[in-house]
């Protein structure tokens, strides 16, 4: 378990646009006017998601990205692929953990799991939902990962978080995710997907999908190699949307 004596500032809760009220009409800004610097993006994302969690006032149905329980593609991966890649009880972190369901499922499966998010209100909410596991949740920022978290984890779970930041700071998000994995660790990425060659010109706001070739190239640039072929899947939304699940080894 990670020492939570210091609570840095944190990542985000993923994806999508909701239409139930004007407050949800647009979760992310137009990429053409997005902050170019990671520091500016961190501050703006933190303010945006903190406001969204506060506005939800304890009602998870108001969070357009939230679905109760672990997401299905991750569950299938844990059942079929993880036993060959990750040792039992591995120290595990969930990036952009939201209200904590993935963290709790991982803990129930025997992983030494924790999770972080960018919004203090989000983390307080997760702790209230799972009081027996409150110390598993903390505030941190994937665009500026605290030194104490780097190279600490045998499994890093990134589910629908990188897609939620502006493309202009996507490199910083990938760097933050990769920095958490220890040598020989596994980084698992689950994201909205698009076909190779697709541009983001038509994406006015998040989620910004990632195509397989981009994901592979970015991970290779950070010294990671594929643990298995990428898996096409769908997310838990209604109707389901195309997603991509891929696991990578961090080289020693």
C-alpha cells in the first residue's frame, strides 16, 4: 500500500459528454483552444472535474462516465490474460480511479491495489463508498506523477483516462502512466478506439479515441513492448462503443 501522508494534486475521471443539464453539456474544451502545457492542463482539468463531482452531489447517475462495478473488458482480461502476465498479489494502481469500483475488484482478487484521481471530492466519495478500503484512495495527477509513486507498481491500469485529456498533452499523460510501472511491470490500457489513420479533427470534446498504431508507437517510444496482441472490445455504455485493450511490458 502507498503511504498517503501527503496527498498530491490528481488525474481525472474519464470520458464523455452528458446532456442531462447545462452543467454536463460539455465536459472538455475544444482541442483547438486546449492548454498546450501540462501544468496549465493539470490546473484546468483539476478544476473541471472537481466541479463536476461537486455538482453531482453524491448521485453517481449524474456522472456520465460512471458505471457500477468493474468494467467488463477489464474483468475479462483479469480472468484470461492476467494470470500469465502478473504475479498474484502484485502491487497495482488504477489511474483515474473515479468512484473506486475497479480498485475494489482488484483488491478482492488479491492484488495490493490502490487508485488515484484528480478531484478531492471524487476521492472522498470513493472512501465513503468503501470505508473499509479508504486508505487505498488518494489524490494525485497523472500529468505530474509524484516521485513516491514512480516505478512502484507491477500492474498499472489505465482505463478510459488518457482519452479524457486534450490531445495536446497526451504525451504527458502517457509519460505519467508509464512512469508508475516498475521494471518488468505491466501497463494495461483500455480506451475508446478508432481505425488507424483516423484524425481527431471531428472530435470537439472528450473522449478523444486512440488508434492501435498510435498506442503501439507511443508505448514503444517509452520503452514498452506488447505483452499480447491488442484486443478489440466495447465499453459499458448504451449503446456500446468500440474500445481497445492492450497490455505492455516495461523493459528493465
